[in-house]
């Protein structure tokens, strides 16, 4: 067993001679050039007993990359192999009908009910405490007041008949921390210590219903537009 550039191979005999590889450009068009092992008086001598092993073949090829190795081009045949993402050579921008088709873009309906939320907090203490929470969309505009209680009150007010709830905040990495302790099956996506997205569920003890929740951030400019529209 041999290893070259991360690829394993069986070091068995090939059907090539070292002479064939060393003189490939001169003899490549000659019949049975792979068996030629020497030239005497303008005559090529052949023999299957002069074949070299795979390791020697790779060694010769690596020493003569410019002469013996051609960079792989992106073709239909290559696209159907496991090497489709290893190609760096794009020698043409032409395409055939098989590789080009017109498709109409249809936005996927994720069946998510979007609700924007925002917390106001007391920051004078070492631990920030929420005292006010807003939720709003085209159907809902509601506020919840109460130090620490506003978070769970907001969760209990979320509709249970709208499918998956998408909670959106300008800074969800901060706002989500006030409701995390009440959620179940929490699956966060974290980058650089910040929450990018959180999937979770919430069991409402009042109506005995469970809802699925996704928490995400939204761009500040979009939040400004929504606030103006609602007010």
C-alpha cells in the first residue's frame, strides 16, 4: 500500500515501463508504447516483464508534472464524480442545454408566524432585570409590565394556533436571555459567544399548549420602519 498526496494506492505492477514515461512525448503515438523499455539502432524493444510498480510510476510522474500531468478540467463527466469540487481549471464558459434550465423562483412558505419583541430593562443592578416587554405585528400590539414577570407573561400570550412562532428582535442575543429559562428543548446557534438563532419549545401552563419557537435578530433599519408604521 502506498500514499501520495493523501491518496492511497496498491503498489502493484502497472502496464507501463519507466522508458515509456521518461520519453512519453516521443513515443506516445507508437503502438504498444507502454511496453517499450529501450531503443537500440533506431529499433524499440518491448517487454511486459519490464513493467514498473505503481510507486515508481507516481514518482516519475511527480518529477515530470509539466510533461505527464494535465490539470483536470470541469466537464460533464467530472461533474458526475467525487472530484467535482476539486477542479480549478475553467477553460471555457460555454454550456450545453443539459446544464442550463430556466426555473421560476417560488418563495418557500415556512409557515412561521412572525412576531417582533423588545425588552426594556433595569441596568443599574449587576444583573439586568426586564420590566417591560412589547410584542407586535399586523395582528398584535401588546405590552407586559412587571419586573421579571413580563417575560413569562409575554410567552403565555403567544398564540398557539399559528404554527411555529418566529420571534424577532433587534438584538436577540440580549433580549432572548430573559426568556431562555422558561423554554424547553433549546437548540442555539452560537458564533463568537453570541446567539445567532435559537430553536426551542414553550409549554403554556395556562392553556396547556406547547408551541415551537425560533428566535432571530433583524436589521436595525427594518425595526425603525416597523416601529413607525405601528405608531
